[in-house]
C-alpha cells in the first residue's frame, strides 16, 4: 500500500502547524511520501498566502526536513498557485520546486477586490451578484474557462479541487450539476486535461472539514475522468496534521466505483502509477 499526500498547508501559508509536525505525523501513520503545497505568493498579498520574502525560507525548511528524514519518508516541496488572467508569464515556474497544484480560489476585480470561490456563503453570493451581475452560468463558464487557460499557459501537474465552485452549492440552489450546460463546461476542461496529461487533485478536504459529502471532483466527473484516462492523485488538502489522510478510505472506494484502478505518486522524484489499494 502506498500512503501519500501532496496537498498540505503548514504555517508558512494558512495551515495550523509547522511542517515538522506534519512530517512526524506522516511517519507515524506509515506514509511513503508527502509533499507540502503552500499557497504561493501573488501581487494581492492575501493573508492565506506564503509571503514572497519567505519563499526561500520555506524551500530551505522542506529541504532540511527532507535531509533529516531521508531514510524514513520522501518529502517534496510544491506550491498551490492561483491563476488569473494577466498573471506574469513565469508565475508557475519561477520558484524551482518539485510540483505545482494549479487552482482558482477567487476572481480578482478591477477595483483590486477579491471575489471569492473558496469562501463563506455570503461572500460567494457577493461574487455571483456583484462580479457576475447575478449570472450564475457566466460564473461557472468563467471558472472552468480559466482552468483551461491555466492548463494551456502553465501546464501545472495537477488541478486543485477541480470543482471547488460547488463548495457553496450543497442544495444546488445556484446551479445543477446534472444540467447539460454545466456538464458541457466540465467536459471542455476534461478533454484538455486528457490531451495535456494533467492530473486530478482528488481532494478530500471538503469532506474532512464538513462542507461536502463528496470529494472534489464529484463522482460523475471522476467517472468521465476514468473514461478519458485522466490520472488521479489522492490528497487531503490538510491544514492540520490530523487530517493528513482524512477520508481516504471512503474516497478510494469512490475512485474504484468510478473506474479507477491506479493513482499517481512521486517516487524518487518522479511521478509513477501505482495500484489503488
């Protein structure tokens, strides 16, 4: 069995524990490899981001832990980077790290305000009604369109919490996932991912933190992903060490029911395919 997790946040961004505590927890739980993925710095300098002046400190700390524990566990240094139109050309490659999770957590407004996707319910409503003038379809299309732009421009290894846009849509009051227009937008992205070899961050964080009952992506999307042979990486998006393998058992079963038999892990610095056990 290969226990791995490459989507974790420490006190370098918006996590609640130092990296060393995550490492010790992972070793205790029998993980073979882990990776940290702090929210990378942007021009918005938000409170949840790794500060640009601390990037070297972050990389050096992960290297220190990697050297100390090299005979116990493999440790990798990644980042979760936000995409928005107009982001600088080298944004996803300038940090010299092991991998990138490409995500969209918000839409920056021309006024400098951040309109959230990953946010509280009232903030999400503000995004729909203030940024998209109440047009939910426009929001969904822009969200998935930006994922396509991100893939084509920067080629991140995986897409973070693919359908994060559903986080405040539990009763489907804003959009219904079984409607053809929504499925069409999702399928446009999946076809690009399959073509480019981009992986899913199969993310249990919404379940672990009590927001959702299904992982990102939703099971129907995973079924389409399996059909298109889009690789998956099982992650928990842990912000505390206790959630390092949050809900993995249940989500592995969802993956199997969706048609997946393997997942991707990093071994000796390379992504490889291993059985989903």
